[in-house]
C-alpha cells in the first residue's frame, strides 16, 4: 500500500479574544465568560511540533496558508468533488496533542476524496464560531459547500474516525 502524504493547512485568522477552555472528559471546552489574554501561537512552533512527531510528514509536505473566513471558503470551494476532514486543535490542548499520531494514521488511510486540514482554534475564531466548535479536539467532515456531514468532539482513535468517514461517505452515495 502506498503511503499517502498528510497535507495540513494551518489556518490563521482572528484570535479568540475573551475565551478560554477547560478540561471535561475527552475534550477541552470553551467558556465565553472567562477572559483569556494569550497571544496566538507562532506558525513555526506549530509546524515544528507537528514535524517532530515520528511518522508525521516533513516541513516540505505541509502547506501553510494565511487565512480568514474567505480563505477557508475558497479552500472548500476549490476541493471540487472532495470532502474536507477538518481537525480543530490548539497548541495548549493536551487531548489534541495526544491525538496527533491518530491524525497521521487517518491521513494514511482516509479515502482519496477526503482532504485533511488542521485548524488552529486560537487563530481561526470566525471558523470556530461558524461551526460552533465548543471543545477540542473536534473533527468535522465537510462538503465543498461547507455543509457538516458529521461532527465528533473529543480525542477519538483513527479507527473510529475512519469508520465514521466511511459510513458517512457510503450513506451519501446511497442517497
């Protein structure tokens, strides 16, 4: 079986000012009542953290894009007949870090019609608000028009996510 490269798009947007997260179970939840005055993580630090993991692609295989909501929409529209599996994460989220090896497995096994995108919840406030991301990590399977086919909050195994992607795509083809 040929190894499929993981292509990550680090979407940079507006920070989530006046929001913070707390740990609850498999996810870290966001609370709008607290004020968090933290600067967004540096792109280089995020890329370095990803590429330092065993099995995760080198820096040369990671696409980086400075993004806004319109950039996100343009990326979705450019997928044509593909789907986007968006992985919402943050550099401070421990369950997110634990899930990165699972994300690598997903990238190697996901059907070719699915593009994987890493979305930094700290710097992509408009996107996280649009999709009501209230916990991290969160997986979203999206159609090119932005319609959510499934949403999974929490740190799941690669097998669970791949099973959900497969079932969702099969169900879509049968309708």
